[in-house]
C-alpha cells in the first residue's frame, strides 16, 4: 500500500509538535511552602488538614492578616511554624484569643510572645527516638515513641498545663489567656505528611485537634499564601455605611427631581439625504417615533424662511407679523387658512400632543403655502 507524501509530512509534524511540547511546555509541579495546609509534598500538612475535613470539622485556610479574624468566640487558629511574625502580630492574636478563641501554635522557637518560654534541656538530637508521654486529655493518656526534633523544653509555670511531656520536660503545654486558651507544641515536624504516621506522632497530636469546637482555620498567611482583602476592607464599617446611605439619598433625590432613565430620542435634522434612504424612509421614521409635531415644525420653519426671502420678514417674527405681511399680498381666504395653520401649530407646541391625522391635514395646507411662496 502506497503512503501519500501528505500523510508522511503530517506524521512528521505531529512528532515534532509532541517532542517540542514535551521539552518546552512541560508543566512544572507547583512549589508549595513548608507546612502549608494545601501542600501534598512531604513537608506539607495537607494529610492532616484533609483528614479533619473528612471527619466533618469546619476547617478552612486563612490567607489574610490576623486583624481580619472573625470576632465570634470558640474559633481556633492553627499556626504551624510561621515566618515573619512580628510583635504587633502577636499582640493581635493575643487580643483575639482573650475574647474567647483558641490558638494551637506549632513552633520550635525559644519564645512565643509572653505566653511561653522554652530553654535547652539536653534532649535527643533531631531524628532520634524519644518516648513522649501525653498528658490527660479526656480519657487519653499514655506513652508513645516519637522523634526528637528539638532540644528545647517549655519552662513550667503556675498557670501552664502540660500536654505532652518526656523525661526531659514539656514538649507541649497550654495556658488560659483571658476567655480563651493558647497551646504551644515544640514539634511542628510531627505534623508533616512524611512524619505524621511515623511512630506515635499522630496519636500524640490528634487528641488535641479532635477536641476542637467551632470553626478551625489553618494559617497560610505567614507561609506566603496570601489573599489581599477588597478595597472596602481599607475603610471602617461606619464610613462605608454612611457613603452607602448617601448614595441612596442621591438616587432618591434624582428620582424626585424627575430624572429621566428611559431612552431619549432626538429627532433627526431635516437635511437632504442621498442613497437608499428616501423621503419616505425619513417620514416613516418620524411616524414610528410619533414625532408628528417635529415634522410639522420643519415645514413651519421652511415657511418662515420663504417669508424672509420673499418679503424680508425675520424668521423669528411673531404670528401676527407673519399675518400682517401676508395681508399685503394675499386674499382674505388665504389669510384665514394661514391663521388656522398657525393656530394649530401653536396648540401642538403648547400641549406636545399632536396626532398623525392632524399632521396630515396641516401638512397639506403647509404644502400649499410653500408652493405659493416658491412661485412668487
């Protein structure tokens, strides 16, 4: 079977397209920051985040500044090894927790604001196995093997409640802050996808996550995953309310003043047109738009123009001046007919109600005077 040259060329082009697409348009795997709730990488925490969602917990990602946190009580913010948290940010979260909310802070820094302080204790180095003892949390208590990733231990105090301890000291603790609570875990590495199921990490962490009530937010803002609020968030709520009421008042004022919201049609000028648009087309346009008065207005203006050309009467002359000029040249019957035409035009201009039937009658009379003036 003979293969056409076109088919060979088409197959070659397809192969070249696939090869170039493989090398130049190859999609890259998204690079997520460490400890991100949306990251399925080894150092992410999407596994635990997804488990809580499947268990029915109202968990969401938080990608805005902490000053926008909801003021409702019983909310929980899960912060896992954030970067770039300032003292002002710690003050914000302190006030938020004091209103009746909770924060679970997973970090291995030596100090977290004025809540907790940690110091070295000669604990095992990173990756070595330790035996961690979980404090009482409901009916959960016991010991599980765990990896020691830090040598820090929380300094005990009168109002600090131990949560997870080992032979070297407290790995996790909790304290009351106003109406809420703050808990510090010195082992954020236990939350990662690659280590959460190793040894007893999940058994040590899960009791404190499964006991949460109310909405739960995993902080992503200090991992670099940020969503900027809208422009209205810059202004205080009272100012936005005042501006909205002012806008409504302006709209009502315009409505009261009779502002027109329907389409406005402007009558076309009476000019000479060429091509397919004939005089009948222009007349039909006036008829469809019900601009009978405007059509008669064009004829009356033309009559005044002819009065000026023939007898020197100004175009803005009054009706009585037009009649006076016509009496010098026309008969009494023609003056009477002209007076009726002017009277009909005045009535239409004052009432703005002019029928097509009246236009037909007045237009015939106007044509008679136009022909008469053009012949003189």
